[in-house]
């Protein structure tokens, strides 16, 4: 299904455990890692009505480029950059392979974010 046309400097597509920092810095949501979701976040959108869109990770995404510029690039966590042809299409779907993340015993997602983002500083624990 066609969702929308977006004028922006780029898009950030993130999973709950991948590209979260990029998405968060652009105003995107924090997604709990147990959710099967992807976030589509416009980077510097040329509209005041743009916001993040969270979809099922089972869905596939097709991004059709309609750029007047000839130097579009696909950046994969800023580690690998691939040139994309003008009028190109980028397809994204969930891999059949899974990555199992291992945490120390007692790891708590919300506690980790409280520490990383300074949530609840000054609150006295009882």
C-alpha cells in the first residue's frame, strides 16, 4: 500500500535494537526490543506534519526515490555507504536470520535507559 510522499533530507529506518540512537536523536521513539517493529523517521522533513511511523517488522518497505539530485546514498549505520541511482528503489524487509543479544543476569531495559538518558535523576528510591 502506498503510504505517503515525503520531502526530507533522508529517512532513518530503525529496528528496536538497530539505529536507535540515530532515530532517537532525530525525535524518533524508543521501541522496546521485544516488539517486532520498525520505525520510519524523516530526517529534516520539509513539512510541519511529518512524524515517525512505527510498523510491523513483518512488513516490507519500498522507498522510491524521486530526487532532482544525482548523488543519493544509502548509509547502513554509517559503516557502509552505497550509492543509489536517481529514480532508484530501496527495498527493506526482515531477515530470516536472527541475532540473539545476550545480557548479563539482572539486565533491565528500563533501568538501562534511565541510566543512559538520565531519567528520574533526583528521585529518591525507597
